[in-house]
C-alpha cells in the first residue's frame, strides 16, 4: 500500500464516524454480546481458526451497515465463517441483536477501520472471499479521494485472498461502479468472472433499500472477481 493508505496511520479514511442514535437495545447488545462475538483490534495477526474455533472458509465483509444482509448470508451458509468490519455502533449493535435472535454462530465482528485491520490483523492468503456491499460512493467530486475502492487498497486486499478466492463488490452508484470496474480490471492478480458486471449472486439478498430503488428504476451493479 502507499503512504496515504496502510503504511502510516494517517491514511485517508473512507468513512466519517456518524454514530447517530444508538438505541437501548443496540447498546445492550454491544455490552452483553461483543465479548462473545467481537474481536478487539490489535496490531498483531489474528488466528482465524482460533477466532471461530474451527477450520472453515473465511469470508471478510467490509462495512456491513445495519447487518441485515450479513445475518441472512451467514445463516444461509453455516459452513462458512464471516469476519465482519464496521465502525458505526448502531450497525454493530443491530447485527449483534440479529446474531442473538437467530442464534448465528459463524460471525465475528471487529469495530475498526478496515485498512488497519487488513494491514495488522489479516495474514496473507487467509481469506476465501471478500464482500464489499454498497460502500459509501462519496459522490461529490471533491470527496472521491475518500472512496474505499482504489488501487492501493485493492492491491493490499488481494494479497490477503487465497488463489481461487473471490472479491464481490456491489454498488448502486453507476459512476462508482465504473471506477470499481476499472480498478479491479487493472489488478493483475484478479480475473473478472464475466465481461463486465455480474448478475447478482443468489447468496446476496436484496435489501429493502435496494428493492425500493429497483422499483423506482435505479440500477445496482455487482462485480465478482477471482484471485488468480
């Protein structure tokens, strides 16, 4: 990674800590369930098998929002383990509530900056897949530099994926989709599974927001690449 991303602690952040309102239920979930399902950020490598107490395919999700899709995917794929990153407390609390109510065992959460987690905690070749669903598009031109999907970040991310593993990005902002397509195409260690944009894989559920947008004629673009 370049000096503006992972080699220093002054990289450009792709998020703003807009915490919003944390409900009492979300706060309770954080207090009672994070000790079981949360992993503290550390500047040393994480043993994923130990974190999940088993050997299984490991999928990283970056920015899970309120966690509804995350919970659905994990529950439908109990043979996989999901390491999920999010900085905003309401989303962390909501996902923990879903974990509890649905008795989901294959999710672990790190509430920290994804760039630093990748740099310090994830070993090279440790991941079988990566999900990045609806990252902030930072649609104003002056904010484009804050977008997560840029070449230095993808170069570092690909290093963490096993040969044959995959990266799946979904966005509802077409100009960002075009940028993501170019960035992923430019990474020599990635191969597109189709010619450009992929059909939505069955494992990615439609969100309420996405359904509403599609009904209004808005587009959603999925990009699925494999690690060579």
